[in-house]
């Protein structure tokens, strides 16, 4: 016996769950350019590592949105960035590139 129409509609996917991104597509592109330019271009000259705190600060300064560190991490993940942990020092956010030059989506 086929499912009633109302039940099928209730079971239909409503898309990905979770909070919506507070940055629009143009702002995401701008953020990507800022991150690609490196921390020194945003005023952090002590080292060349992006940290979640620095990225959250850039988002606040440029777009007026407050992100927690966890929220900034999720945003970067959605943008295709992954955390890389160097042999020494704190983790930094970097974009993984595939051998073809695009953004990799495999395991980090």
C-alpha cells in the first residue's frame, strides 16, 4: 500500500540541518580573499598562522558578526578549509588543495 501524500511530504528532506550562515555569498568570497592574503595583511605580523581567534576577529571587524571559535571552525569547514597542526606550535587554518588544483574534500 503506498504512503499517504501527507506522510511523504512530512518525510521529505528539508535540506541540511544546523544554523544558517550569517555571511552572504559575497561576504564569504571576501573572507576567502582575506584569508588567502595571509595574517600579515590583516595586521598580525608576529607569525604567519591563522588561528580561529584571529579569523573570528576578522569576521567581526569586516562584517560585524560575532562568531565563537567553534562557529568559526564550522564556517571554515563549510568553505573548504581544514585545520593543519604543524610539528610545533598551535593549529592553523589552511586550504587543502587537491592535485588538480581545486579544493580537496578528502580526509585531512
